């Protein structure tokens, strides 16, 4: 994460974090941050934000974290 922008491990822009919710470049809800995980919650899917501009950042080399039980499902972000 760089500022409020959320990036994939390869550095691609995924969205912007606003009040623990991730919004894509068009301002549509993508996911909710729960602890250190990102999950899609249908109940939050009506949320919107304004148009967001994102940039690409260098790739991350940190390993994936172990799984945890969450309410919701992990979104399929393009990487």
C-alpha cells in the first residue's frame, strides 16, 4: 500500500482505500479490508466513491500470509 492506494504484489494499482473499503479507478466498491486481508462483502457493494487515479509501483517480494476465516470472499483482482 502506498498512501491510500492499494497495489498488488506485482505493483499493479488495485484501488484506493477509503474508510476500510477499496474502490476501483471508477469509484466502484471492490472489497473491504478486514485485519490484514481484503474481502468482498455483498452488504458493502452499494458503496461508491469518486473517480480515482492510480499508479503502478514496484513489485513486492513478501510471502503470502496464512489463511484465516473471514466473513466474505477474497476478490479476484487482476494481477
